[in-house]
């Protein structure tokens, strides 16, 4: 669970901004259950939405430090574009990559891998679950312009800089065995990739799919490069989509990856849904235009009609259209002509816009950027202002064409909200996708009675380093402190919907507010204690009989049901050195006392050494019993089976 307003915890089945039941969304429609992005001035969905509402222009000069980080000549002239804040840092250890291999990888591959990982987390799945299902990977990246690989030629640099490498890398690192391929149709590659991912799902060839695209420009926008393409690149450094003063596109960088599945599968999983993709189409201009790069209003309108036909919807029902809107006078004029042939008979003008005016033209990731903007509109019922728009290109009246270009943010009150997304390419390929508000689902139900005596849930949190674990506890505590999310769903997401890493804590809580308090306390303790050595793997568990000599049968059975198999059960007359003999290099032994502790028992505890792990004594706590033992062990390693941390069946 991520701490932003656009990432609900799994598994309530409740979706914010959901459509009424009358929306009639078929089970085989495609649901967007996870999403991760990096756009100029936006590292997550909530930040991007805030920028859109504010009408923010994120195009600007080369960021401070970019030239040094990427080896550019600081004296060279670079023009404004939509830059990411950071393209050079990467946690290679998280993905089990060597520093050398990560350094030879195109930053686009690194970003694709990170976004795929975060999209899976956003949906509330663990990668191990997707690895067990048929999960396709369909991604688009721009051709590599990463110069560092040239200094160390070989297999690693070749694989790290080829366009097929991004989906292949994601599938390999995340362990996904479904269909895997790259898409390159030019500027609309990412929307075309999503189109094909949807086909993988609806054909039954995949149960889940990661799809989208990334595009980075490590060298920025050199003035010399822009001067060579005056008909495409804006001389003013601003993208004015559909505006009379438009003078070309402004490059940008970024990307987004979506986790997709069918509506039926999302409902079965209890996964929250951002929006639904109802239908899409990808068609070519053919030979009806003078050159391969010439846009065709006829072909664009044909593609739009095909997508709405596959969605089983009438274009007249559209409430918003995210256009290609590159800011080139010819391209914008032809696009408006194509839109007029589809929407001019509407009773009211159709609002249109283009995210390129906010963040620049993201090349191979431009299509998915437009899709994310449309997704936010249908989900939250908002129409965002067009940046830099004053009057329509060519002196035309947008209303006569059946469209309007909003100049201020406003609500979108339609209960069924349908939007179209267009993305075109210099190669004559046209793509369009229909997006709908998510279907309504059952809510989370009645909150638990504070006076009830429900047993506490065990909730585990883990990270790759002690510092990251402490920070994660702080962020989760902040996100959960209002107590509005059901504990069962939070516990399910954190225990079952996250991959487990070496450094971990486990806390017991009866409601979400208590969980927030306990996680905050864990963060404080983590900052004060010495880091544990976690390289030895899961600890061995040894049970000690009580002072009455009775065998700890009940506790042993409970541990086994939770997936933990005790290495030994020791009676009172056992040699006190027996637990220490179970130690191995760096592996800890947990001695669980099942009754009152005698002085002789305390002598069992042994500190860790360079050669051997520690022996820890866990004293009985009648308040927590089996859960207390499991929580203590969870700090060292996850149980052999995940049943130990699983809550009651979460409400669906």
C-alpha cells in the first residue's frame, strides 16, 4: 500500500469514484488495477492530478545537476523540455542486479523495471502471485540514446540498450512467464502496447498484463538538434495544443506502466479498479496521403469509430476526449477535422485537451501519458484546463466542429463517464482507446465494534535495508492514522500483496488506528537498535517444555498450522547446550518457553558471533500466545507458509 490518495488498499472490492450499476460494464472489459508513473514534476498519480488541476506547465530548463550526472557538456546550449527530476539514481540491489550491469542499462530500462514493480504494488499484488499466473508484458521504449554503454561494449550493454530489453528485463526480474514483447509504432507506441495487452487478456492468452511505455532523453534537448527540425519542434519552447499561436511540439520524458486484468478477474481478486478500458483500435493511413508522415483526418476518424464500436458505445456518449494535440499547426488542424466528422452532430460540444501542453511530447510514452490523464478525469469527475490555449488554430470556431477546449478546471457530473484517448504517429499509425469509470462494487461494510473482543491481526512490513524499513513504517503510519481503512484489508495487502525482504517487523493490532500507532513506535525503535544480521536465513525454532514437564503440544501444533516447523522440542532434563548445537553460521535459534522461565532457561540465550548465530529466548506472554511467538519470529524471516500472517477472509 502506497501512501497517496490514489492507491486504495486491497481487498475491499470498493472503488472510489465508481460508476453506478447501470453502467453495464461487461466482465471481459479490461480493468486498470495498478498504475505507476514518472512525469515531469510528478512522481505519483496524486501529484500528477494536482498539477493537472492547477494547469501547471512542467516544461523548463535542464535541471540542476543533470549535466554532471549524465556527462553532458555544461557549456552546450539545451532548450526547455519536460524533464524528470531524476533519471540517474537506481536501486540495483532491489532488483538483484550488479552495479556494473545497472550502469550499462539504458535508464529507460531501469525506469520501466521500477514502474512495473510499483504498478504491481499499487494493485496490491505480490510479484510471486503474478509469477504463478499467466502475466504478459507489453512495453514500448524510445530508441536508446544512452552513451555510457559505448564505453563497455559486450552482451550486457547490448541487452541493456535494445528496445526489446525493457519488457524482457521486467519479465525476467519479476519472474513472469507469459507473452513478452516490445512495441514500436512511433509516438503512439505505448497506447498501441496497451491495445495489444488488452487483446492478450480478452483472448484468454493472459490473466494479467503489464503494459505502457517509457521515454527518456539523457542528453536533454540540444539546441542544434531542435534547429534541424523546425517544422516539428517549437521555437518558443511551449506546446500550445490546438491554439492559433502553436509553433510545434516540445519534447518531454517520463512514462507509466499499468497492471491490467479483466473486470471479472479484478472482482474475483477483490482488487481496486482505477478505470476500465472498454475498447481500442489501431489502424494505418494507408496510401491516401502524400507522405508516410502526413496525417489523415479520414483515417483518424475511422480509428475513433472502430474503437467506440468495439467498446459497444456511441461516440455521442463521450464526455471528454484526450487528443493527440502535439502543437504542430498542420497536425492539430487535421486532428480537429477528424474529430468534427465524428462528433459534430452532438447536442453539446465535446471537451478536448492534450497533456502535451503540460509535460511535453513524451515520444513513445506520449500515448500512455494521455491515457493516464483521461483515467484521472473519469475516476474523479474532473475536466482539466488546457494550458496555453487562447483561440483555436486556423481561426476556426471549435463549437462548429462539435468540440470545446476548457480553459478552467470544472467538475464532470455525468454518472457514467466515458472518454476517448487518441494517439498518432509520424509513421501514419493511429490509435484510439475508450476509457470508462470503474464499476461500482460493494463497500467495505460496517466498521468493527470498538468494544468487540476480536483477536488482533498480525501485520508484517519489510524492506531491503533497516533505513528503508524505518521510513516505510513512518509512511504507513501516516497513511493509516485516520483509521478509515478496514484492518482486514490493510493486513491482507501488507501480508499477501507485498514481496518480503530481509529486514522486517511484525505488529499486532485490533484496528487500523492501533496499527498506525504501533508502526510509528516500530520506526522509533528501529532508529535506536543495532541492525540485525539477516544473512543467515530463517531462524530455527526450539520449544522448551514447561516447569511441570508437560510437552508443548498445543503450541507446536499451532506453529505447524501456521507453516512453522519446530526444529526440536526439549524437555526439562535436556542438556542446556542442545539449542546452541542447533546453531549454524549466522543462523539464529529461537527458544520458545511454554511456561514459567527458570534461571537455567535464561542461560540458554547466547549472543551471535562471527561463526555462529544467536540463541534468543522468547518468554511466554499470556496476552498474545501463539501470535506473539509468530510476530517475534516475523522480525527475522517470514514463516515457511504465509498462513501465519494472513487475517480472516477479507471482505470482498
